[in-house]
C-alpha cells in the first residue's frame, strides 16, 4: 500500500529517468516506491547505459571497436567451444558446400555411417540368423525403453518422460509422413524387428534413438546413473546395428538424439507452465 508523508524540509535528489533514487520528490513529499517500480527504473536505466554508458542521448560506439588482443586471447582460452563451432561454420559454409559435388538423382545417397559399417553389413547379409537375433535384442531394448517411460508416469507419478515421448512420436509421424524417404537398396529387414512384422516405417527420424535418449535423460535426473550409462551404451549399439542393416541413415540417428533432448526440455517447460497455472498442481500428476 502506497503512503505519502509530508517532509518538513525539501531535499534535492538526483533524477533517474524521471524518478528519484532517494524517493524524495521536489514538492517536499516522500513517496514509497514499490519493488516492481524500482525494478522498472533499474531496467530502463540499464538500457540507457547500454545505449550510451557515458550519459547523454546519443548512442555509444560499436562494441567491437573496444576489443583488444587480450580480449581475443581470453575468448579463445575460456570459450573454446564456441570458437570451434565458429571454425566449423566457416569450413562447412565457406569451403565444403562450394567444393562438394551433389549426389546425382540416379545414384544412391551417400552416408558415412554406411561406409563405416560395410563389414557389419556384409556379415549380417551372409548370416540371416545373426541378423534375426540382433533384431530381436533390439526389439527387447525398445520394450525396455517403453516400459521405463510408462513406469515413470503410472508407478512413480512423474509424467515428464511420457509427455516427452508423446511429443516426440507425434512430431516424428508428421515429419515422416511429410517427407517419405525410400529405403536403401541394401536394407536387411527382419520379422522380429520393431515394428514387429517387417512392416513399413518412417526413416526420419529414429524413434529408437530418441526414445532411448528420453529414458536416459530421465534416469540422470533421478540419479540413476548406472542405468543411464547402460541405456547409452545400448543406444550406441543399436545405432551401429541400424546402420549395419541400412535401417536408418546417419542423419536419422543424429536427429533422434537431438529430438530426445528437445522434447524432454519441452515436456519440462510444459510441466512448469501447468504447475504455475494451477498453483503447483499438475493436471497429470499431483506431485
């Protein structure tokens, strides 16, 4: 509640964007300013200082004019990851894209994962029984992912992983239907591979990898680090198998990891939003 008190003496105050930092007005009254008002004052002042740190109404000099060699050395030493990414941007956009020849329409797509797993592909092509066993093991791993994700909601009351999976598979279905890629000519199918029955499926992106990533992230949140490490190892092994059978392209697997991380983050934001909207009560979980 704002109160106004008559001050016996007038004090001069330093104006700050039309406000007075000591809360004393020029007419001799003392006004109590709320916290939100003070935050607004500070915000406006910060913006003005960025516009011109020396004061005045003009703009300051461009930031890069003040850079020195010591700043560049500091950035390269402390922020080396963005520096490497910047080098990658220059390489892939300025060198590789201009020098790399496009794959002609009559040729098979080039995939570096297929090149790296040529030996495994030849082994599985010559041993159908081994291919079936590995497919069955991979399907069992998909069952493990599904069981864990559903378990966290039904038994532990934590719906985040389940919401993530719903986000992920819905988006995968939309993208997979929008751009339907052909199977590689050397694809090695199996009747026990998921989806069981050797039926058709979307290539982009890998639901196998994305589901495993979602489960692993949830395990890390719950400090189930050994189980998360096991899922990560199995995820790598299933990725190698999918490349060896030509069931997924490398880009499908890479985007699968990114999709798992993205939709896990979106599910967390959804939970947070619903919790705030309902005063801490989630529509799905009461915890």
